[in-house]
C-alpha cells in the first residue's frame, strides 16, 4: 500500500501545535511591550516638568514669558499639598465653624498673594547695577472646590505684566539685549519642588541663562539644551544668603526675514518616534502572519 506523502506539521499533536503558537504569541507580545516602553521613554521628556501636587509640601512654579519687545509676562502658581493645605485652611477659618465662607476664602487668597508679592522679585540689569521692577500682580479667580477645613490640596495662581519701559527693549535698536534676574524667596513652608520656565515669543530669542543653584532640566535625548529654559530645585535654601536666582539675557530677532529658524520641540520627538512606530507596525504584521499559519 502506497503511503501518502508526508504533510508538514502532521507529526505534531494538537497540544504541541497549540503550545508553539502560544509561545510565539507571548514572544510577540513581549516584543511589542518593549517597543511601547521605548516609545514612552522617548516621548516622556516633553512632559517631564509640569506643575503637580505633593502630599506634604508646597510646590512653586514660575513662568517667564518673553512675548515681544513690548510685553513680558510672569505667571506664578502655588500647588499646596494636602497636609499644608489643612493648616492654611485652619488659619483662615476665623469663626471656627469648620467651613471657609467666601470672605474667609478671600482672606486666604489675600494672604497667599501677600507672601508671593514679598517673595518673588524681578530685577533689570543696568550699567549702574540692578533695578527692581515692581510687579503689578493680578490674581486669577480663587474658589476652593471644597470649603471644608480638611486636608484637601488646592492651587493658587497670580500673573503680572512687566511695565514695557522697564524691560529695556522698547526704544533699543534691533538686536540689543536686555537682562532680567528672577528670584523666588516665597516664605510658605514646607518647601517642595521649585521651578522656573522661560518661554520665547515668535520674535524673541534667549541668548543666555545662568543660575548657580538650579539644575537645568534635561532634553528628551538626555543632554542639556544649548540654552537652558527650564530650571528646577527642591527644598528650602540652606540660609537666607543662598542665591537661587536665575539670570535671563534675551533679545528681539534682528529681522523677521533673517530670523534664525528654531525647530519646534515636537520636530525632534517626531523623528525619534518614527523608527519605533515602524518597529511596532512590523511586529504587529509578524504576529498577524503567525496567527494565519
């Protein structure tokens, strides 16, 4: 009796074939998970620094926005964690009924504004030394989500527009530089994360930044930016003499037609993510092929 020609895979039992297919799927899933982790790591640099709450500290975040030669703005945010929030709520509860009414909430906002006004300073560099710029702070609408005197975190925000004639670029010739020094000495313990972010407007360029204490944040690739625009440090200063200020030297672009083209941050992230996306697509195709087999 003539035997039938052997069929590929006929010698494998159904259980063996099932195990082989299962191992292949698990290996494919592991490779896909590794690729997804790589993509996440590549893209995490853009969102590494952002205002956030901490349970037991008050975090402070400043942002200096160089919008144009005639407009410079500063934004300041307090992120009050659960534990310090309870103490501030208790201090604001003047009648002791365990709830902050609108007038008590306004008193809390006024106290936080006073501490920020006394602690945040902006100085302009001049030939004869430095001149402090008075900041006309404006408070965002403040209303606690929960008026109860409890351990519930809350945020508080202020903003100010620097007087145009104080920055030094209004009557200056194109290409002239101005320098500001940002100093955050807000007294609101316990001190947690402190950050300063500098942002450039379309016609503005940061020529140099300098700080003796704050650490510039890393770029997604892990190396420091040519001119650091994000500074971070943690905890209270060692003494009242510690210098935690940040100097920012900037200028208006010479001419719009000659403006140096600066690649947006997402441009480099896009080219880093492209190979990882192709790898994921290839793994997905390979898994689909194995299943069809």
